[in-house]
C-alpha cells in the first residue's frame, strides 16, 4: 500500500501481556471470546494510508502489506498509545467535582478540559485522576487483514464519513462533478461535518465541495 490509498481492514487488537482483546472488527471472534455486543457494527474499518488517523505501529505495517494479506504484529508503546507519564496523573480537589454535581468514585471514567481520564483514588478531599490513555505503556498485538482497496470516488467519500460517524448502514452518496452529496437521516454536529468535509477535500482531489442533505422518511 502507499500513502493516500483507501483500504478496508479487519483486525483483532490484544494486550500482549494478558491476551485481552480491547478492540476488533470480527463478529465471530467476539462471540468466541464472550465479548459480543449486539449494538456494535462488526465490519472492516476504513483507513486512509498515511493520514495518521490510526496508531503508527499499525499504519507502518499496513504500508508494507497488499490486499488480501494477513499479518500478526507486535506494537511497542511508543508506536501505539504512548508510554505512561506521571505528569498525566493529577490531584484534583473534590470540590471541582461537586460543582458539577459529580459524585466521584474509584474506577469512574471522566472527561475534564477535553481530557479523558479514570479516577484512581479519593483521599483527604482530593481525587487522584489518571489521564493516561488506558493502553498507554502496553505492548499490543494485532492481527491485520487488508480486505479491499477502495477506488471509486463515492466509496471513498463513504469511507471518510464512516471514519467520523459510526453507523450500521451505509449512507447514500452522490457524486456530481466535483461536488459530493452525502444524504443523512440523523443530526450530525457542525464540527463533525466540518471535519468530514476537510478530510474529503484533502484526500480526494476530484472533490471541491461537499453538501450534506438531510432526508427523513
């Protein structure tokens, strides 16, 4: 694969030390391991090679692979979700939580100032929060398979939409010259629409304008 290629990828991601699966696209593997979620859409994920939207260790390996090829890889922390940093473990006054009507408890996931974290402990009126990624500092094991090279413009637009918006059903896409029309039946935040449009214009050179068309039955 080369930079700019649009591909569909199946994968199973595990923590190397424990073998615990943390993410996957294969329904049968989810069922075999007792982690099947009926509300989750199990299907290959779209990837734009070289876009840096996925972790470096996986993207680097995908660039060495061909369509139909399978590979098992190990990703070091520095090429995955980073090494753990003590600077990302913060002590926050419990009053900050009370102001937001939050009753903190150990293990509770939180978002503060745009950072996702997890409460480690509560003591002396202070809350210890770990803002490291949950997979930071861990070696990861991935089983990868490139299922398809996406070449049609409308399918590329669909792929970018699916990167930002997770849906079970594909949305309708119409290409009219250098305009891409995306038909949606649910409300999508303006910021997400902007990200979709900018990504389309960056990676699909034939498209200069994007229209979001709302359709409701």
